C-alpha cells in the first residue's frame, strides 16, 4: 500500500460504504488524505490540490498566503435604519493556525494507528501547514485587490458579477448591497443624466471654484476604479479653517468606493516610519486611505512612490522577509491651508472648499450627509460608472484634447476625460494652484531672480557665491536679496548659510526649469563645480 493515499469520493455513497459520517450524522464526502512518514512533499501537494478543489477563498498576494474577510462596521449614525447593509473588505494574512483549521475542514486526515491496526481520523498536522506556508509559491489564484462595488476594467468593460475576476485578479463582494446593472452601451444622454445625479449629491460642499468641484468628482470616480488603475494622483482637500467639511468630503468619497468612511492615519514623521506604516496599510487592502489634519507641508518620496508605482516593497514588521504589495489605494489628505511641496506637487489634485463663515462648524444641515451617501451609494456608484463607460464608448472625434498629465495617463483617459467630455472644468487645472503655492518652487524662483541681478549669466562656484554675500563692501539691495534666498535654501541651525548645503541644493535642482530659467553645471574651476543661471 502507498504511504500516501488521497481519496476523492465525489459522492455521499463512498462515505456511506465506508461508514464515514460527520458529527451531525451526515455522510462525510470530504477527500481523504492518509499520512505516513516520508511522504511530506506529496502530502503537501495533495493538501494544496484539496484547497484548489474546495470553496475556500484563499489567494496568494505579494509572496504571502491571504484570505478575504468581510468586516461588519455598524455605525451609530444610522441607528434608525437597522437593516442597512454595512461592512468593508479586508485582506488578512493566513497564519499556521488558520491553515490547520481550513485543511481539517476541507479534507479528512487519517493516520495509521498501530494499536487498533486501523486508519484513525486526526487534525491536519501543523507541519503540513507550516511547510505549505513556507513554500512561498503556490498554485492558488493571485489577488490584486478586493472591491465591494462594481467597477470598470482598463479596457472600459464592466465588472459587476460577484466573485473572482480572472482578468483583474480582483475579488468582488457587494457586502449585501444590491446594485442595478451598469448599462453596457450608455449614450451621452445617459452620461449627462448620471453626472447630474453626482453633481446633486455633492451640491452642499462649498467649493471655491469649478475646478475644485471637478476635483471632488474626479476623486469620487477614481475611488470606483482605483483597484484596476496602475497609478492615480493624491487628492488634497484644503480649507481656510477647521469645520469646513474637509473630512466629511473625504468620507463621502470613501463611502462611494467602499461603503464606509475612510480609515484615517497621521502623516508619518520620517521615511522609515512611513515605510512600515505603508506596508501595513497596503497589505490590508484598504481601497481609500485618508491622511487627516496635515499641519505641516506635505511632501516625501514615500508618498510619491505609492502614487506612481504599481507595487510597494518593504520588510514585514517583526520578520526578515520582504513583501511586495499592490499600491491600488486612493490616497486623500486634508489640512487647513494644506501646502504640497516638491515632486508631490506634480502628483496631486487640489480641492479647496470655503464656507466663508467665521464658525463653519456651527452650520446646520438637514440630516447626516454620510448616512445619505450610504443609503444612496448603489445608485451613485452606477451613475459614476455610467459616466465613464459612456466616455469609453465615445468616438475619438467626440473626445476633447487634453494636455498630458505625466505618470497618470490611464487615469486621465478614464476619469479626467469623462468629466471634461461632459463640459466640466479640467480637474488638472488645480495643479497650477499647487505650483503657485509650492514653497520649494518659490525658493527656487527667489534665488534665481537674486542670482540674475547679482551675477547675470556669469558662472560661479558655491563658495564664491557665499563669499560675495558676506563681503562687507557689498551691501546692495540685490546682494541682500541673494543672501536671504541662500539662507532659506542652505541655512544651518543658526540661520547662517552652509557651503555644503548650498552645493547639494544646486546639484538637486540643476536643470529644473522654473520661470523660464534653470541652473546648469558649467564645468569646473580647480576641481570645484561651476554653476550658471541659464535662460530658457
């Protein structure tokens, strides 16, 4: 007799014939795995096959074994509507204990008992689960993301059948919400009517301009597609003071995408902390994440990376191995007079709301807007997808030309173009407002102008520039402006300009065109870099 024997009964009759029954008295039709020492690889292979043949929703993601969990999220806001479906989907790592239970549930495990000289039922051995987890490569289906509402694939087709979608490696569970079918061939008239529904839903927010309204709608549509997009911009929501509705707007956008308010996090203090936090957030698979109440300038390579890269790789907390996870999350940020700086300014949509009140938190509303969005979510989701589906079917001659928005071309075609096609302001117009307020850009402009006044196009070393600003004989207005500009970009703790800092700053900003000018490296003098301000 073989050391390993797997029996797939396929019918209750087998169990009846062999006298196998469950504790409830029903025939046990599970496949049988018989274990003998020396057959570990084969046993693990058979265990995987049983998992593949079962209804268990196990997947592989980022080099880890995962499962999808529906988390019910009851809300005190909607206490009068007890039966309203609520909940969200999370992706959870499978540990050894859970896998032992799952393998015991899907198969009957037997070991030879010498005393009774018969096969005896046992729980799935822990070493089988541990070995399977340690393989790191499985035949299980890959999982990129989970969704709780219909969506569009990148080719414009509609994904609205619950279950696993092989084309996108996505698991769709509506969490009890009944959605009408998204029309497969909507017309422009259908899209216009759907857009009116969305505009009406967001009508109470005090948008400062039409571009701000377009950004809010663009973020709402992005949330419906983000799982399938390779990249999407950050949504920055700003206001003049607290209580203006920034977090409320972010929550309404999140409710459309997920059914629940956006999980909020604080802005990480440094890059190391950010990497650990990002891996944990992305591994759990949240569709929308809110960086709430940002009080300092928002910038950093960590956020730029997750906005434009399809995957994020970092070391798992408390473990030695690395993990790669998809970055299919819509990131939102809120803050009073929120400032975006550096490379992040070219990856952000900016929405400004202003109620023009001294105490906006004392405004009165009819009902809770979060509850209203939850109750009307199914209708609004279909409306949003109808808008984008109709645009995807429109002829190229109907579509408006758009200026490129680098790194987000697919997002621009599916989301941005849909809104502009229907006559709304281009949401990317908000990028210009970010650029005007970018402190790093303003520092660059200030230094360029002062440099032009003092040196013109004459090449200088960083040391020569600092020496000129500290020369007592040079007290001109232009020299004072140059010194102030250098202090802002290369000042040390005491405010005094630092030669090393200035050299690094010039190297970092070399070639960046701003106001029609840029710094270039113009050879060397005594093995020291020469810098020149160039027009154009």
